[in-house]
C-alpha cells in the first residue's frame, strides 16, 4: 500500500507543477485564466493515471526532451489539435 501512496503523491506533485506551468504559459499568451476555475482543478483526477500493470519508460529519450530548467515541453494548442 505504501508504494501506491508514493506513486499517488508523485503524480499529484508532477501534475500540480505542470498545471502551474500550463496556466503560466496561457497567461503569457494573453489568455484569461480565472483563479476561481483553477480552485476546482484536482491533480489526481486524470485519465492518464494508471496504477495497474507494467510501465516501461525510455529514460534516455525522456531526458533528451527536458528543457534547460528540467521540464518536459508543454503541448501547444495547435499541436494538440493536429494530433486528433
């Protein structure tokens, strides 16, 4: 059970950090992001969280994507729309 708690806490921390980066990027781009709406975002409620099964990660590939601050790049809206 402690491993699941550790995994959950890591996901919450990661999601919270990247939500902040995403909101900052939107605001820099001139988009209005209401703090009242942000108060209702829960970093644990995402479909990308899967605790069961085996996960494999290409460590070198993931590290190669990091920027100078150590973050993965955010998906830009036009790139996300093109991948649908």
